[in-house]
């Protein structure tokens, strides 16, 4: 007997619905796109199609591992947790604990629901995550402009007439901070309905090839380009904001320093193109500017992210259909009581400011290596592989060996977890429930879907239970973490006017919640209290309703809602936050700087996913290999052939060349997440590649957000024969 089941793909931000066929042993025999999902409508990519193979990867850990010297021993769960407790008991200063949360936490219920309580229980400020190697500039820009780090407007893809996209390649990545299943189809539809797509990228990507226009830009210079556009809007009197804002005059003043002719030199984008893009944006019936990883992981990441929304505001496109809009997720983020701030505390060694309660991953190695009070000696990694993903990861590789104790929650023994004393593996994908708490807040249509676990746990804890148990060990408390969280939320809600449950009895509400697990009951509570919730009188959502609708529910197109989202102290959009105006000085000071001869940038491949899908045979090989894209003119000029040595201030790698005129001269590109030589993952080890983060530099950061700089890294390249010539 086979069975057909449905669930959300947990592998990327597109949240596609999948239809799986399972045999009687619970093995996946086929994966298709779920045609009845109202959002993804049957779309699937090669990664989703390989979910079954990933789920049954023989190299996935099924039992906890404890390391004794160089030897790994499989142990039972109680023994594993006892080992963690013993390690933690030796910690005398809680500040010597660090936590690193990796990207899959944004895709798992466990990460969303148990990460914060675990951090609280550990009582440390040494919190690091992939966010500071990714999108922290967007959080900081949104926090300062709109008052909440999650108030991130997304392009209204399905209705916009004009999309200016910078540093994103959704034809490979399937989109980010813009949840849109079948992003490629949506872009094609935009063009079919007469809309215009302009892509700004140092490479002519597949997305650029699909666009009406592709603009080559020098890596790391998007903030100049965007400022040149803002300058033009003011100079040509094209400012039409739809909202009252604070700081218009300051933005005008700041933009004066960036006339198109000056920024053209720095960006490589001709002045007439910059002016035309600004005019097009202003003239379009509706338009949106959208910028992603290429612009975030850059020297001026926060300024670039800020200017994206400055342009959206100035052209009247913020918060209007077809423009840049705020989604309304079914489990909405809460209100903030205090104005958004960064730098509430600083890192011990480099004095880098906190953002969103985190410190930059670019300084994790400093905190481990530098002696003194608060030196990090105990590390927990959850769903992360910073040895391959963090800037200058090779340094972390060495630093991790100096830790007294390390715990990793991860299904694989890999480049990072090999340093752990204890590895706690989460169960198979199909044994986990799935709800996209984070990603549905960035969806281009309001939408919700819950996927309950498809297979029983067979005695192994869920990832939620693993994290909850770690939190209990760290806090020394006993009892049910979920019950505690639920009561806390209910207490608040029953005391909040307008919550829908004001004045009601906590115990009675608690008893009404449904769900097989604490996580499900918390989801039920968040749904019921959310903006479509049964208890708020604004809708009828509850866990029950989602269970009854396994293909998901469409909650309608995005609607203007700035008044609900805006949490600034002034109650207005802050167009010129002082911290950002201050950082404009740094931008100005480098306007006339000579660019390095060759700079390195990243890229993504459709069948990859950061560092951790390289062990699935159907996904590696062919075009998905670790090569250095380089312009043929540079190949000839540098006398290269076959492979080359790439050197930076931090390291060197030898890598096969992929000459292509799709990349600008003077720019080379390596994908990240490779470098699996000697890996315990058998397939990945055969397709090892090299780690681009052997080259990236942890001392370079985007100042306001502390984000890592992966794009625009100065490198030199030489033929393999002359390695020692320098
Ligand atoms: N040079 C360069 N570096 C980059 C980037 C770049 O563009 N260029 N991109 C950056 C970006 S955007 C990101 S998000 C980071 C990613 O950085 P990380 O999150 O540190 O790295 P990943 O490769 O995503 O590692 C994910 C880990 O989670 C494990 N895992 C997978 N599923 C689960 C699960 O369900 N539960 C648990 N507990 N573990 C799981 C995997 O085995 C793997 O070890 O890399 C960054 N690094
Ligand atoms: N297949 C696949 N999908 C993924 C991932 C993956 O590893 N593989 N990772 C996921 C994660 S964690 C994330 S964060 C998202 C990221 O999603 P995207 O932001 O779409 O990421 P990329 O596909 O790397 O596209 C970034 C583009 O920026 C360009 N670029 C580099 N430097 C610059 C610059 O200075 N300026 C400009 N304008 N462009 C520049 C690069 O050439 C590249 O084409 O993808 C997610 N989806
Ligand atoms: S696009 Fe993303 S969510 Fe959709 S099937 Fe592929 S990996 Fe899964
Ligand atoms: Mo990411």
C-alpha cells in the first residue's frame, strides 16, 4: 500500500507545496509539486524533487555521537544529554558560552519556537547566527526606518509594472526575503503583462538573461548607484512620497554628494543609465526596488538596503499595490515596546555593536581565541556550518579546536560538527512538522500552510524536544517549556486591550488549544491570536483549520498596512536615521577610491543549498561544481589555463577556471559552501571543491549591521605553475 501525502518543502524560502508518495515502509517513492497548493500551484525545483533522497541519506546521523579524542561513539539520548550537562556544569561564567544558529533555523519550527528560549536559558550575550553573513543589513535598515527589524517590504511581484532587482538571482536561489514559489514564472508573467524587469549584477545571470535590461555593476558599489538615483529624483523634482516622512531634507542633503557623473566612475554604470533608471522608476505606474544578498554582504550593505526603501518611498511605491508592500502573516510578529536600537551592547574583543540581539559572526573567532574574562570556551551550534559559511571560516576551524566543549544539533558529521564533543541529530525531514513562521512574513501573497509530521518518531526526540531539553538543562528548571510559554503569552493577551481575549481566563483558553505537541499548541495559539485568528474576531484561523486544509490557504493579495506595521517612536517613516546618515560619511570618503584590480564575489547554483546538500547524488555534479567564473579577457591577460591559484589577504585556494563573458572583467566568482575534502559525507567528499571562505576576510564588515563582506573581496590570481612567484 502506498500513500500520498502533502507537505511544504523545507529547503528554501519559496515554501513550495509538495506531494509525496510513500511506500508501506515510509520510503518516499516520488515527489511532485502540489497542484492544489494555492501559492505554489505545482511548482517544484530539483532540490524539492530530491527531498526523499535527502530524507534517507545513509550518511545522516540517526543517533547522537559523542567524541572521545578522534573517535566517535554512538550513544543513547540520555547519555548524550548527560554529557552536555556535564560540559555545561564546568562553565562558571555564562558569558563564556556562545551560540551559533545556522540558516535552517529559519526553516524549522524548532528554530522558530525554541531558539529564543534556549538563548534565554543559557544567559549569554554571545549569540551569533548566519544572519550576520546574510540579511542583517535589511533588519537594521528596516528597524531604523520603520521601527521593527521584521518590517521588511517585499516587491508586489504579481502586480508591479516595474521591478528593479539588485544582487539577487532568483532563477538559481528561488528568492530570498521575498517568498515567491515559482519566482521565475512570476518574473515571466510580469514581462508578459507589459511590465519591465531590470537586473543589476556583476554577472549576466539567468535572471539577468530573462530581464528587459541587465546592468553590470562593480561589486560592492550598489549604495553609490542607488544614491545616484536618489540624487536624480531630487534634481529632477521627481519626488512623490505617498506618506508623511521624517528626514526628507537630510536625504536630499546627503544625496547631493552623489551626482550620477561621480558615482558612474565608482560603479561602472554610465551616468546616463543611472539617470534613466531613476526616471523610469519615477514614471512607472507602479514599481518596486528589491535588493538581496549581492548588496547585503557588502561593505555598505545597510546603506544599500536603506536606499532601496528610500527609493520605494520617494517614488510613492511604498505600501501600495504593485509597489513594495508589507505582508500580513497569520502569525504576526509582536509589537515592540521600545524604539528599535542597535549597539545596546558590544562584542568583548572588537567592540562591535549588537544588532537584533546578536553579535557579528565575523568576530566569533576573536571571542574564542582572545583570553580574558568572558572568553568563549563553550559553543553550541544549531543547524549551522560556520567553518564553511562564515568569513575566513578556516580561522574558525582552528579556533573550534581550542574550545573546552562544543555541542552541535545537526543531522551530519561535517566540517563544523566534527569539532563537537556531542552531536545531537534531529529526526528525518518527514518526521518533523513544518510551519514557516519566518518566511510567510515575506510572502508576496498572504498565505498559510501547516504540514504535520508524516512519520512517527520511533523513540527519537523531535528537534523541538532536543532544543527544549537543552534549554531545560541550561536553565536548571524542570517542567514543560511549552506550557510555560503558552501561559506567558496568554497572560499578556488577556491583559491587552483589543487582543480579542482581553479579560478572559488563561486556564480556559489554554484548555481550548489543540495540537499533538507543545509546538503545535503554540502554533494554534499564535494562529488564533493572529490577524486572521479565530480569537481575534478577524478570521477563523486555528490549527484545526490548517489541518483541514492540507494544501494551504490563500489569504489574499498584499494590502496597504503601513499604519499597522510602523513602530517608530515618531509614528512616521524615518527616512534619514542618524546612524545611517553618519555612515554616509564612510561612503563619501571612498567615492574616489581606486578599485582593486580583481575582486571576488559569490554565486548560487540551483541544485545547491549553502554547504549542506552536496551529499545528495542527484544534486551534485554537472553544472553544480565549484569553479571560478572569470572573464576570458582576464584569463588571457593573466596567462591562465585550466586552473589557477586565487589569493587574498587571508588565504589561497587552487580552483578550476570557468571562463565566461557573463562576468565583468576584473571580477571573479566562486560559490560558497564547498570545501568538503576528507568529509565524513561520502558523496560530498567526492565533490569536495574549495571553500571560498578560505579567502574572505573577517576584518571587513558593514559597519552599522556588523554583517560580513563576501562581495568585492580583493584577490590576485596566478597560474598554478607560479604559486611561489609572489
Ligand atoms: N562567501 C560566502 N559565504 C556565505 C554566503 C555567500 O553568499 N558567500 N552566504 C551566507 C548565507 S546567505 C548564509 S544563510 C550562510 C549559511 O550559513 P550556515 O547556516 O552556517 O550554513 P549552512 O550551509 O546553511 O549549514 C546548515 C547546517 O544545518 C544542518 N541542517 C540541515 N537541516 C537541518 C535541520 O533541520 N536541523 C538541524 N539542526 N540542522 C540542519 C546542515 O547539516 C548544516 O550543517 O552562509 C553564508 N556564507
Ligand atoms: N539553489 C540555492 N538556493 C538558495 C541558496 C543556495 O545556496 N542555493 N541559499 C539560500 C540563501 S541562504 C539565501 S540568503 C538566498 C540568497 O538569494 P539571492 O540573493 O538571490 O542569492 P544569489 O543567487 O547568490 O544571487 C546574488 C547575486 O548577487 C550578485 N552580486 C554579487 N556581488 C554583487 C554586488 O556587489 N552588487 C550586485 N548588485 N550584485 C552582486 C551575484 O553575482 C549573484 O548573481 O538563496 C537561498 N536559496
Ligand atoms: S523552490 Fe525551494 S521550496 Fe520550492 S521545491 Fe525548490 S527547494 Fe523546495
Ligand atoms: Mo542566507
